[in-house]
C-alpha cells in the first residue's frame, strides 16, 4: 500500500494546455517565429521550457532564456489560470488524504505559480509538500525535484529510506519524465493516461502501473 504519493501538476492534476499553448504563441509572436506543428506544441508539456526551446526548437542558450522570460511574462499573469482540474482529481485527493496518505507535488513548473494554481483551484489543502523549479526555470530536472520532495518528506513527514525501498512511495505523472525521475529515485511509478502521455510511452519508460482515470489510483 502506498502511503506517500508524489503528483506531477500539468497533465496529472490540471488540464493546462490552453494556457501553455497561448503563452508559447505569445513568445513566438514576439520573436517572429512561425508556430510549429500541433505535436510539437504538445511536446512542450512535461519537460522544462528551457529544454524545449533549446532542444526542440534548436535555440542557443541566450535565445532559449529570452523565450522562457517572454513566456513567463504572460503565463505569470494570465496563462497559469487558463486551466482546469481534471474530473475526479479533487475527489481522489480528498479520499487519499482521508485514508492517511501524505501527498506532495513534484513539478518542473516554478514553485510560486504552482502554489497559486493549487490555491486557485481549491486543491492546495491536500498537499503537505510542493516543490517546483526556480523562477527562471532552472532546477527543473525531474529527478532533482523528486529528490527535494523526498528530503522534505524524510525531514518533516516520517518517510524513511526503508519505506521507499519497500515500495510505500510512488510518483504519479502523465509523461515519461515523471516515470524516469521516479524510478531514478527508487520510487514506484504510476502513469496516467488522461493527461498528455501515451501507454506506449509509459511502457517504454517502465511504469509500474498505468491508469486511465484518477479514481483508479485509489485501487492501488
């Protein structure tokens, strides 16, 4: 039985592509860059913005940082709230919390807007630990973020290394980065199909479980 559950944000708690895509377009319009194909837009959900601009759109360090800053210019005011909590997520979080689980958020999104999003949509109360990246987007590697969450859980919420090794902690997310990061930290992993990833992606990454709906997490 899992006692400690770490959740990704975008694609796991919130359906957030509207705000993400609008802010990408805002940054690209500013830079005079043509919009890429829809599948390229979708690929931006999961990894860090900097990595996506640098690797997917082949920008150098200075360009990628400029694009991240421009994206944040709109996102931190408007884009972060162009989202909604997936059906069934709030109810699932409430039931998990009442059953005695310790819930956390581990996201590549910066911490400050993450907290604002969780508060806006009424689910902040369910989480004991919330860790994201730095305001400039650095520190967004999923393994690094998950490690920080685990350190906080060990320090303040009773998690031990023995609990991790015995499979009492799990990372839940919608992309391979969540599965790979969780596995690298010795966690069980759960892929959610209602987000932006695919069954094939989870199987290749080695997810321990794959669910189609948030409520199925309760069965695990």
